[in-house]
C-alpha cells in the first residue's frame, strides 16, 4: 500500500483528478500554482504543447500569464486581463492573441478558472 503524507498526497490526488477529467475531453490546458512566484506552470498537457510547438520542459515553471507566447500583436490590455483573471476567484474568458514557437499567430479565448484544493 502506498504511503500517503498529509496535504501533499491530497493535493496530488486533486490535481490528478483535474488532469484526467480535462485530458479525457481532448482539451488543451495548463495548471499553475498561484502560491508560487509568478504563478508558475506546474502541468501542461500534450495538446497544449503540440498547439504551441513547445516541449513540456520548455513550458514548465513559466508564468501562467504565458509571457513566452506573447508577440507583437498581443495587446497589453489583454495581458492585464489575463493576469487579473489569475488572481480572481471566478471563471473568466479573455480574448488574446498568442504566438506559437514558430511565430504563427493564434487568436484564443481561454477560460481561466481558479481552483483550490482543501
């Protein structure tokens, strides 16, 4: 029987549940930790990696604001809305123009949801 250690085990179980749910729906997503500096990315699925052309290693620990996807057409107001949504407690959609690794533009309207494990 595996050893479970307090809060860490519960949080891992919680994250695994979220990952299984969204992976099963063929969604492209990432998970960030709002308690880390810059809301670091702690998980991104394969669909997200493929959509932007980055490896998982290149994405992990980047800020959840996805600064690495910003390009010349990305509006500062959209980035501010994205940052504000990450700090909020309600689900929110933000229209934003991101760029993949090769520089191709991707107009997106991602859903941002704040979730907390207890």
